[in-house]
């Protein structure tokens, strides 16, 4: 009986992991479109003066957080899809860190991600790549890592928005 329970537990775990990996290109696009809309709400919630706000001197400003998020999206998605971004190193090269310009650059980055993923056939998501010359993983995993990264940095900016005496957007899981 114990062997059967362990076998069933292993089977359910295997199925859970398999289904988590079995995303389609269409599902990824839907999630990135949701992330774009949510990030746009963050960009809109921050007052213009808050774009230069740094909680401490060692930290990025709000604008730099969003540009860093965008740079990393470009790098991960380019590695996963083979699409080349038109811009690079926005965090270091952008001198106009106004609300309008950072919003445009960030949303352009999401458009690059979404359009690049749309071109990737679902079966290609399981193709193995060497990310940044160091990490062996599937294209799907690289895209998921990019998603995790942008979520992390967008979440950090919640504190920035509150420090600017503004209200961050409500949670948007669906």
C-alpha cells in the first residue's frame, strides 16, 4: 500500500511538472500581454517627479528600474527567439528619463517580446539553447525566466510609487 501511495504521489508530481512545462506560444503571448498592461498601469501610476526617485542612493531610480526590466526582456527574449532588438543598454544610454519616454521605451520592449514570441512555433519552445553562453535550458525556460525577472522588478517599484505618495495598481493575476 505504501508503494502504491508513493507511486501515485510521484505520478501526480510528474504530471504537475509536465503540465507546467507544456505552455503554448499563444498562452505565453497572453501572459506577456497581461504583463504589459499591468506594467503600463505602474508607469501611469508614478507621478512625473517620481521617475527620478531613488529610495536610497545605491538603488536604481524608478525610471532606471523600468529601463533595466526592459533591457533584460530584450536580452532573454532575443536569446530565446533569435530576434534582434533595435535598441540595447537602455538603462545606461537613455538620457531622457521622463515619464513619457520611459513609458514608450518600456512598452516598446513588451511589444518586442510579444511579437518575437508570436513568431516562435510552440514545438520550438522545447528546443535547448545556451543562454548567455552559460546556462543550458529550453527556449520556454528562458522566456519564463524573463517573465520572472520583469515581475520581480515591477514588484519592487510598488515601494517607489508609495514613496512618491501615489497608489500602485491593484494585483492583476488574470
